[in-house]
C-alpha cells in the first residue's frame, strides 16, 4: 500500500490429497533458528496447517491457504509464504519466505 502497488491476489484452494500427504510431517529448520528447530505440517479435510515445534508439539495450528503450485500462505499474515518442492534423494524441501527473508528446511525422516 505504501508504494501504491496492488496487493497480491490470494486464494484458498482445496489441497489435493497427494500433495497434502506428501508435505505432511515435520521439517528440520537447520542452522537458522527463530525459536523452534522444527516446523510441523498437518493435512486434514483438504487443508494444511502449521504447528511450530512439530506435528506432535501440542502447539496451536496456524491455518494455511493453498495458492496452487505447492505454495501456501498464512491465513494470519499473507507475507508469510511456504513453498514445497522435491529435493535430492526424494526428500521434500520447504522454503519459508517471511518479509524478504528465506528459511530453508527439509522433511525429517528422509
């Protein structure tokens, strides 16, 4: 708004089961820490949610809105993007974009 640029269009698509099942699980944040080492993603009823600390952490779930092309945006802050992709040796990679910073993670157990 400050620069007069249009806001990006955000949608809320149903998550295909194959994608939801592939990305569900815990991701190790790696060398960069921001309070937690693990991000957990839960897939249920065509939706994905984030749990800081991991799937079994007991933390409150943060709903994500599916934008298509394995990209999600936080339902609370649309500057918080999550992009999933296939990595080396079949691992699922995550790039979390937050206010011009990028934090990479890899799915645990792979």
